[in-house]
C-alpha cells in the first residue's frame, strides 16, 4: 500500500496519539508530508567511536562502546538521580538520569556491551553523560545507519517526553518504508538535466540518511534550489497576475506641466540613471495596470526630482498626487522644496502633519475633496480616514522602511481604483533579498550620483583624538562650512543617551563659544515647533553646528554642511551609518565623515567601521550588513517568509537563489500559464503549495 502524504502523522507506525500530539505542538508536524520536510539541522559521524580516555572537556557529542558495571541512586535536593558506572578498556565514566529511572533500571542490563551517545560533562574529576542515547551494540549494528547521522530540530519538551533524535530518526525510517521512498518529482526534466540534479526521491532519502557526503551535498543543493525556485515562481506569478488583473489609472499623456518643467525649470541636467528610471515609471503609468514600483537610490542620488516629475505626469492627466514621508522634518522639507517649483508652475500644494491646526486641516480636507488641491505632502497624518481625495492617481512613499506594510496598504484604499504606487528607499537592499522580499514589486535603481560630487572622505578616530577633531571643525567653519554631530539614541538606553547628548552639547558649546559660533540642537524630546526652529536656523546657515540625535537621519538636505561627526559610531548599524553620512556631500565642496569611538570595539563593530571607511557604495555596504546581521533584522523580511525557509538560507545560498530565479523567470516567459505537459508538475506543485502551504511532494 502506498500512503498519501496528506495522511495525519498519527497513522504512522510507531507514532501513536501521544507522540503525534507532541510532534504537532512542538514542531508543527501534522502529516506525513510535514514529517518528510523536517530537514536535519546538521549531521554527525556515527561511525566514529571514542574511548573514554580520549574524551575532551569540550562538551561535544560523542559515541562510546562499553558496559555498565552497576547502578546507584544518589539523593539530591529534590528527588534523586540514578547513576550508572560505565567503563571501556580505557577508563570509567558515569551515566546519569534525573527522570525515567524506573524504566532504565528495568531495561538496562549490567555487563552487556552498549553503545552510548550524547554530550559529556566534566564534573568532580570525572566525565559523565546525562540522559545518553543508549542501545545494545548488537541492535546498534543492525539498525540502518549511515555514516552521517541526521540531527533533527528538537525542543526541550520533546526530549523530556522521550521523543529523542533516535526516535525521530526511527519514525522517519518508518515513513520511508511505508512510502517505498518514492516521491513525485517536482521539477521539470529540463531543469534536472541542465543542472544535473538528483531526483526528488534520491534527494529526500539522502537528506535524511546520507549515503555519502557527496550525495548529501547534492541532496542539499537540489532541495534548496527547489525551495527557492517555488518561492520565486510564486512571486513572479503574483506580479504577473497583479499586472493583468489590477487596473489602475492610466496616465495617457505627457502634458503641459511635465513639458514646461522639463524645458524651462529643470534646475539641473538629469543623470542617466534618473532618466532611465523616469522612463520606467512613465511606462508603468502609461499602461492601465496599476504601478507598484520600488525605487532604490542611495542617499543623494536624486530621488526627489524623480518623484516630482512623476507627480507632474499625474497632474497632467487630471489626478491628485500625494507624497508621504516618515517624519515631520522630512515632510516639511519636501513641502518647502517642492512649493517653489509648484509656484512657478501654478500648482496647488499643501502640507498635512499631526501638528497641523484644525482650521488649516479643514481647508485641506475640503480642497482635497473638491479636487482643487493637487498635491498633498505629509506624514502618517495622510493615512487618517478623514483624508479623502477626489481622485488620487499616484501615491509616493519616501523612505519606505519607516512604514509598515499595513500602513502602506492603507493608502491603496483611498480610492475605488488603487492609485499607482511608488515606494522610494535610500537603504539599498541587496539584490538577492530584494528578489525575495520585494519580488512582487517592480524595482528601479538609481545607481549613479549627480555629476561633480566628490566622494566623502571617511575616517575613524578614537575619542582621545577629540582635540584634533575640534581643530579640524574650526578650520572647516572658517571656510564657511557647517557641521553635524550625531549622537546615538536607543530606546532601552534613553536616559543615558540623553545624558551623553547633553554632555556632548555642553563640551561643544565650551569649545565653540558664542558669539563667534552658533550651535543648534535637535532631539526627539523637543516640541515639534522648537525642533523646527532649530532646524531652520541650521538650514538658513545661522548656526554652524548641529548637535542632534538620529532624528536627522532621514532626508534632511543642507548642501552647505560638509562634515558629519558620528559619536559612539560603534553603536550604529551599518545602514544607519551610511544614511547619516549621506547628509553631507550634497554640495560641491569636499565633505568628510568622522566616526568617533572608544578603544573598546567588538569584531563586528570593527568590520562595520572598516566597511564605512573603505566603501561609499550603498549596495556593497548593504551586502556586508546582511552578512553581519542576517536577514532577520532587515526590513520586510518578517512579512516575506524568507525567514521561514526550510533548508535554504537567503544569505549563504545567494547563488542558488539567482539560479532559481533565472529558471523560474525563463519558464514563465515561455509558458506563463504553465500549460505545457513538461510543466504540468510545476503547476500541480504550485497549486498544492497554495492549497496546503508548503506542500511540495506527494506520492505516486
Ligand atoms: P535623495 O535621493 O537622497 O532623496 P535628493 O533628491 O534629496 O536625494 O537629492 C539630493 C541633492 O542632489 C538635492 O540637492 C538635489 O537637488 C540634487 N540633485 C538631484 N539630482 C541632481 C542632478 N541630476 N544633478 C545635480 N544635482 C542633483
Ligand atoms: Mg530623499
């Protein structure tokens, strides 16, 4: 009889109701299918036997052959422990049980050769092994064992209740028996032969019971490839469906606003990257599928002008547009910057923030609804239900990682038809991650800075060099430049961090006294109006130094600022450091970034600082960041499911991911509906996946 892989795990011989419950609650294993997809964490060599006198005090897992010479019970604080003396020809050690002692006493025999397996402890001058896996040597040899034994994910509860690795391994064997180890192939022949993959059945067998290290490696490759292939397939299909199903507003024409601006008011020549991205956006907006595009561009690459010109395309077609930014400062800055351009073109534009007065709000609401207000800039305040547009055609979200996915999708629902959406981020996302996290968005990249920018010189200085740094600051100020000094501010450490900030402010004030010098200070505890006032003083050049917490991280634009000093730089993440550095280098002069730290640096901190000094390429920095932190901390990964991968690793298996995406794309290009006989199994697997989530194999 061949079993159906959707059979509940309870039916597998050797499982039974208790173990089934445990497997369900602890590992989420409901069916045969789930069990076979329980991939091992690692493998150990079970052909290697240690002698007791070879044991090291390193707590490693070892396997030893020996005999039990006797048992004793030792009273302890609570209850008692059972101890067996265990010896081989080289020495003695102890086996220890805190639970299940009755069963041990009844079943283990003195004087018989056993194989024990587990972690050893060094205690009171001798080695011991608590709760060893133990079986008679005879049985051990009879059991199907490969040189490499799989170690499965487990939990404390599972091992306490006797569902040890050995038990899991046994029921896995049983599953292969009941299914004859034959599983439906899930990849097309063309892919299998081109990549010289092993079959699904071979891969599953060798992932659980590797015959050789080489077969294990091939099994891992094949299963990782398959996992990533189907994720990519899913994302690409989602994107295709989105494009064909979701109608958006088509911006048919390029009209007067755009053309006038382009011909007469463009403040600079666009970079080639900006032109290319505008074309991509124009293409999306001109079609009647809804645009859903991510625009990546390093700080200072000029995303704002691209956003504005996209807005002009919307206005030319009679639609309203909005631009949402994550902070009051940034949205005010956008508003200020765009207002001037709008004035010359005769376009109405307003700013809506949490702090906007009710009387002003009412006017904005009214003008939005009657359509006389063309552009609305703002913060989260745009998402409030009261904010209703007459015909919102394009929604732009700046610095998107500050917004949750939920918040973004709220903007979608402000209309009957979803507006076209452009999401802009200055945090470059490594390609591989972007593929997995945003695979269902279209991606544009501005990979070129405006001409004439000098690369920012970045150095690392220790705190005891502060006097030299002060001297350098004075020289720069004498040249007419402005300077940022940024302090870390972390919620858990807020009180201490504010103290550091204020101490720093005081010492800078002493070193740079009035009236020769003017200093701004901006931090999160200030009232918005005060913050705004201090910001404006700096923007207008009335102050030379801005002391701030990371509130200035995002978007602030003061081209005359040429020095960024980051205090306690070791406490910042790489992408944050890169963002901060991007605040300078916006003008024509040489700019500098000085990373201040104490001498106490962790290895990771050192890597971060070295990376910053070496590189100014946001994508390179993002790659290092991903390696250091793993994908868990990066934006969007939580929702994307890349953290729930069963076997592949988004960072380590980058190359496999690229291959998987390539094949998925090609297959969908030639056969978008997966209708050809050759692709039948892809369609089938894909449908099963959506039906059962994560279902990939079934029995012939
Ligand atoms: P970001 O991508 O970080 O949002 P901005 O849009 O704020 O960058 O642009 C940074 C600065 O570069 C602004 O002062 C902007 O006016 C200027 N800028 C943008 N594009 C160009 C260009 N093609 N040539 C010269 N300067 C430009
Ligand atoms: Mg910006």
